[in-house]
C-alpha cells in the first residue's frame, strides 16, 4: 500500500522544515485490516510534526451507505459522535488527513474543511 511504501522510505523522505499539525482519520477498512501504525509513523517522521490520530470510529458514510437518502440522517449522527466535533475543534492550520474517499467527502460536507488523501499530505510535506 501507499502507507507501507511511505513508511518504508520515511527515513530518506525529503521533509520540509516547517512546523505542521496533522489530524489523521483512519478509514474503517484500514483500521480493521492493517491498522494505522505505519501511517502514523510516516507522518511522525517529519521532524516538526505534531500528529494526532483522531479518536473516532466510522465517519458515518460506510461506503455508499451514507449517500443513500434513507441513511443520510444516521450517517450524520455517526459522524457527529466523535469525528466532526474533533475536527471543528482543530486549529485552522491543522492538516486533516483521511485516505478514504467517502471519509473526505463527509468531512468536507459537515465541516467545510478539506481533508487530504495521504498522497496529497505527503506531497505537502516535501521540501
């Protein structure tokens, strides 16, 4: 996976030298199958990063579930259990990272903040 590739190359990754605050939301499948450790270790390899794994479960989308009209209210309730309040409390400069497409969509719709895919986040950390 991209996470594993970045983790394997974290020591030679050409990070910029600016302070960066990162909030990471894990996709449900990733959390269940392989975990978030390699992603966290890559992001924390940046010498001036402050990385937090958002203490959240599902973003509420569950793939196409949250897009379906009859499930949308429940999807929003799930997102508002932990994820959305956490993100609304983050400083404006916080880099939000969420690799799941539906997770990024839910975050954008409910917070008006843009979450980046890990590839975009890695690019933004380059010199």
